[in-house]
């Protein structure tokens, strides 16, 4: 992982929340929120909460008495999440690195993390921290993306950008969000962190946007792929976005677009 892969700041949080969340995160947040609610936890910790799509899904499913602490490494993502959250006191927001959680041992009945662990520079350390924060017998629920070839729009955008920067193509999407999908590796990392009961399920969904340009803006401008494009040539961000939109239009049409997405949803018991 390169350093800029974990930088969600500047105009990224706003574009992420507006374009990328409805495109790929909302349906998985609804699924994970439902799974978590079944365990009926009282104290929930969320790591890598981003702009709060899973936080909102959990808040709408858990009883009023449940307390949710939502954390993220990047304060600008949490600022955006806070703005979007209705109801006072339902959620406590706190900036925190998932690899060094500022909580006592055995503080939570559940830990949830949607599409965050791929960004951890040391996943075993992140898993150990989640395990330390959990009460005995409670659940760590998280998700990762499957390989990029199973995720149509991300794959198409990555191929298109290779034509814009042929000598040094931006590989953020393949390298980081889609770079940790080997179920055996995930089991081994969880085992190394002390989790013994682990289940991993592939979950398919559809990714839909009103136009190819909306999907291109989501990926090229609302994720750290933007940092990677701008590092090559700041003035070529619009051109790169247009090329990605053209490639999406060639494959999925000029109107509303609809593509495959696949995630792995993991449950590990403390
Ligand atoms: C793809 S986003 C997922 C956000 C949110 N869970 C969602 O589903 O929309 C990845 C998030 O991981 C956060 N992140 C990256 N490294 C982190 C770390 N070491 N600890 C906590 N959060 C981290 C980023 O700030 C970003 O908000």
C-alpha cells in the first residue's frame, strides 16, 4: 500500500458520500447492519466508519438503548458522517486508528468494520485490537471486496486509466480496496490474531448509477485514486475522469449503468 491510499481528505469525503456510497456501499451496509442487529449488542464499536453509511444502518436497526462508537483514521470522513447523522446522542464519534484503539479491553459486544481492513498496514495488528476490545464470545463482523475482476466498474475504470497514463498506470483500486480477497489469507490472519471461529461468505450485489459519468466521478474523484491521478498530473483529473466515463459507456451504455459487485462478509467470534 502506498501512503496516499489511506488519505481520505480534501474534496474526497463529500464526493465519496454523494457518488460512491449509493453506488457500492449502501446495499452492503444494509446487509451488515442486519447481521449485526441479530446479535443484539448493547455496546458497538465501528472502525473505519468513513462517512457513516454502516453507522446509519446500525442506528436504524438497533434499539435506542444500544450505544454506537464510530471511529475512523481520517477526521474529515467523520466530520461528514456527523453532519449526516440525525438524532442526538445516538452515536459517539471518535477519531481513532484501528491499529491502536483508545478503548479498554473487553469494552464492546460487537465490532463492525465495512470495507476498512484492506487499508490497514498491518491487518493482524488491527484484528488483535478488535479482539482485545471485544467481550468474550462476541462478534467481529467485517467486509472486504472480492478481486477486481468480479467488480465491473472498478475493473473498467482501472483499465481506462492505464490508457491515460500508459507508463505508470494508477493501480489504487486493484492494489488496496480489491487487494485483500484470499479467504485462506483472511482466515490465517484472523487465526494469528487469536480468532478461532471464522465464517466467510461471498455476497453478490448490483452497482447502479444514473450515468457512466456519475460512476467515473465516484471512483476517480471520490477515492484515494484521485490522489494517485493528481500525483501524476494534477491538471489531468478531468481528462482521466472523462476517459473512465467513456470506457464505462462503451461497456454498460450511455444511460443508467448497472454492473456486478461482489464482497466477502466475515464473521469472527472472540
Ligand atoms: C473504503 S472506506 C470505507 C468507509 C465506510 N466503512 C463505508 O463503508 O463507507 C475506508 C475507510 O478506512 C479508513 N481508514 C484507513 N485506514 C484506517 C485505519 N488505520 N484505522 C481506521 N480507519 C482507517 C479511511 O479513512 C476510510 O474512511
